[in-house]
């Protein structure tokens, strides 16, 4: 399903001699939790790393990961994560309540091939959360204390790759480093989109992250990477307003409340430059005290908020999407959590499964995929919301750039 030839300027696990080595692997195990019980509420993050961990069965594997961030109720130890990992990998996983101290170092040095350790929440260590360069992070206690105990570093935390944190970029300065299987899969899938080898390539962009989405639109259209952009959600409302349509006070007030008023002039500029490649809804569904009421765009403004795209738009967008060679969906079409306004999101998801190659962004869109039960029909569901957005918007991921730099040094 991926491009026959993928240009990788970073090393993968296939490039590294892993058998018998002591390997530090950074995973993204950050999961929804019940703060009152400490119970992990979703296994998806754990299963996404299963292939990487399988490849490490003949090594001494030490996992570094985080849960939440300081100040949050679910900022906890990694003990529940060790229990979950045991179920996924079906082998013993030892939890160590230390990040880089003598307790952690002793446990690492006493490991045998085939064993796995999960160290404490790396964000318990304050320097982890600072955005610094790889060179600066290489000088932290975390890296200086742990690195001498390892032969290799594997970064499989795509969902955190947009951060320049110590555990993500520091070890690449001092250890042979490569991308894990999930990281490789994520980058290959997004590379397929950015290279744009298959046409037509259609982006369906919705949700509420208007500023990020405008960056994506600008990047892919400036590069010629998309044949059409189909807009839904709050993003569509911003573009409708930018086109001169009065969308009504409730919807406009929501845009203002979320701080996206400044995005309307930017959307107007994009319409001026790329208007022939940007399609907006022909009709919308209003929430009249929870009741679905569909009206044509020409009937706006409305005194009720826009909560979904209308049926005419669904049919028109469906026809375009199912004929696409590549379809990328990021952001739901409406308030899909409410049954009366889930139609647009689920129908668009169905259409995406009919395309030649489908990619769905993480976050709320990934949740919609699960709710619709379409995981197996989508070619690739990204595990990283912000990381995925950054790649599509043409921004560099510090975690990936650090791997590229390490590859140059290793190949020399």
C-alpha cells in the first residue's frame, strides 16, 4: 500500500543489529486514565507498539515513556502501564520506580536477554519537559546517567515526536539510533501523501483546530500536493465567513470564543489564491435545542448553531472522496458525539474507506473511527494528532530530525 520506494534519511530497526543488545526504546504510552482508580481506559497506544516490541524479543529492552504532565490528575506512575504491557507482549515486564538513579541503573545492568523493564514516568524528571536542542539535552542527567548502559536507542513515540524533550532527542546524540516500527509506518504513510504520487489526492479537513488546519491547507496547496480540499466542521464555518456569508451569531460567537477570529482573514487569502481547489458545504445541519434541522447555505444566517454538514454536502463530498487515489481525513465533520449530528462524520469516514489509500489523523478523528467500527477498513489511522498535523503542515518534527542527524553520524 505504501510507495514502492520510500526515501528515508533516518535509520530503521532493519538497519541496526539488535539481537543480544541492550536497547532503550522510547514509546508513547500516554493513555486516558480514571484518576480515582488509576485504571487505563484504552489499549490502543500499547497495541500500536506491539510490532516494535516483538522485534526486540532477543534483546534486553528498557522502555522509557510518560503519562500526562505535571498538574494533571492523571499524572501518575507507570506501574499500571507495566501491567498493560505484560498483557500485550505476553512476557514479563518489570516496573522500576526510578528514571535514571542507582536503582534503575542496577536493574538495567542485571537484565538478561529477552527481559523487559519499564522505567518510571520520564516526566517526573523536570529537565525532560524543557524544549531544548539535542546537544543541550545530551548533557542532562537523564542522558548522561542512562546512555552508558545501552548499545542502541529506538524512538517509536511518533505521538510525541513534535516535542524537543530529553528522552526524545537527547540519546540520539550519543547512541546509534533508529526509528521503531510504528514511527517508520507513520512517516511512510505521511510521505506517501506529501510526495503525492497518486492522483487525485483529496484532503477532508474539519474539526475545531482552525489555525493548524489553515497551515495544512497552505502547505499542501502551495506544494501542489492536493487536488481538492473539502471543508467541514468549524474550519468550514470559518471559510464560509471568510467568503462573505453570515453564518449566524451562535456559530460566529463560537469562533470568537475559541480565539479564531483572526483566522478569517487568513482563510479569505487562501480562498483568493486557491479558491478553485477548496470546496465548502452546500448545506448544514443546525442544532435546534438538540434537534437536527438542515438548511441550505443560502438560507443563512441562522439563530441556531451549525453542528454538522447537510445531506446534499455529504452526497457531493462522498462522490469525490470515493474516487480519490489518496484520501486524508483530519477532524470530524460535526458534533459526532451527539447521535443527531454524527451523520456527516460517519458518512465521510465510510467514503474514505472507499478511496484507494486512506489516512485518518489522530485525536477526535481516531475516536470517531473507533466509534464507527472502521479501524480495519482504514489503511492508516495515525496515533499522533499534533505530530500528524505538523507533518502535513510542512513543519519539522524534532524527534525525527534528531534521528536523521544520528543517521548521518552513524553512516560515517
